[in-house]
C-alpha cells in the first residue's frame, strides 16, 4: 500500500486505476487494504473543484463533459472524470461505455477517465464514488467531474459528494413542467439546455425561457446566488467556455463565503453515518446467518403472517441481543 500510495501521488494514471479497482472491490482483504490506502492518501485530497453532472439518457452528458474537460485542460487544469454506468441486477455486468464516448479527452496525458458500474446502489452514483474522488484528488487532479447514470429526477446522491451540481436538459421534450418536480431540479446549481443548434436552436431558447420563469416561481435561490439556465450546444462547442467560467466563479464565491467548507463538512457527516449504517448491518448479518433466521422471517412475510417492517425489527433486536419477543 505504501508503494501504491506513492505511485498515485506521483500522478501515475495506471496506479490510480489500480487504486480505484481496489477501493471498489468487495473482497474482505481488498477492503482492508483500501482503508489503509485511503488513510494514507486522504490528507492529500480535498483540493479540487468537484462537479456533478446529471441528466436523462440522450441529453449529451458525455459530449458536454469532454468539451468541458478539454476547455479546462487548455486552461492548465488536470481533469479526472468518474462516470457511472448502469449494470445488471442479475449478472452484475456493465458495458462501461462512457469512456468510449470521450476518446479525445481520455487520450490527453493530463486527463483521467474512469467508468464504474453502479451495481445495486441507487441515486445515480456507485457505492465508492466518493472515495474515488479522493483518490483522484490525491493524484493531483484539480477538477473532478462525476457523471451519473442518467435516469432523471432520482439521481440526488451526486449532490452529496460534489461542490456544484449541473443539470443537463433537452429542448422540446414536452416535460418542462415535469422538470419542476421535486428532485434534481431542486438541487441543481446550474441548468443547461443542450443541443441548441440547427433546427432545435429556437426550441432550446424557448425551453430556457420556460425554465427560467418556472424557477423564479418554484425555487428560492441561495443567498447571493441565482440558478442560471443557459442554452448550449456540446456538439458545436457553443457556450461551453462560458459554462466552465461560471462553474469556476461559483466555486470561488462559495469558497470565499465559507459555503463550500460548510457543504463539505455536512457531506462528511453524511458519509460517517452512511458508513455506520453499513458497518452495523454487516455486523448484524455476521452474528445471525441469513440461512436460518432470515429464511424463517422471509417465510412469515411471504405467507402474509407478518409485515416486512415487523420482521426487520425482530431481526435487528435479535442481532442486538434482545429477545425475539421484545420489539424496540
């Protein structure tokens, strides 16, 4: 782990890829080694601009990210992109095709593009994406972009690991009002309407106007901040430089005001409680084999003799050392 940590901090992209593979592994020995590695590298993390990008499939997230990444590289930044691809709940397999859509960016020596399978997690990111962000920062990347799976309004977890959330929309899809539902629209710091080119340009401008009006009516802006809605064309590289500049300006403003530090502190607290829940669940399952007591409870629930919530409470109480009849 010492050698791997040194290689990561030296900017070795192959070592960074190995470190991410280790952190994402579910094997007990790998998890132990991953904790040792993260413990060494954590002091070198935290110095990047973390951008989350979400949007429905087909919105052009990969093209936008590549354009933003190349613009940032030209400005002297080192760019890491962590993409999350959907995976099968049955086989666990994933195509991991996002990297193939960013071939220009991935070939740059100052860039790193890493796709990961979502697995069984929900919320648009993988189980260890947060830790992967820290690894990229320790490797010297000062702009880290996290791309969600791309399933729409439920992808809220990315806001819990990034500094700024960018929402990408399509013009003329007929869901302007649907976009106002609670979800990613409430958390977005910047809204982009992509594909504002060719015959869709006027439609995109109309969509921008609709969203601007709707946001004024439905969302209270943060103090000193407004949520901008901008029309862009990732395909024609129109408006991308402006977007990157706005992201940098917003990040700087939040850093100077203390809002960034407060946001990251809250994210760390959430990370701790998530880890506590995971550790508690693992410790309980280790005490009572799923082959015995859980199987019995499953039969009770399937037969309709017990609710799932009551069965779960009994399982927790038994793991905690209470009697099966004592439901806390």
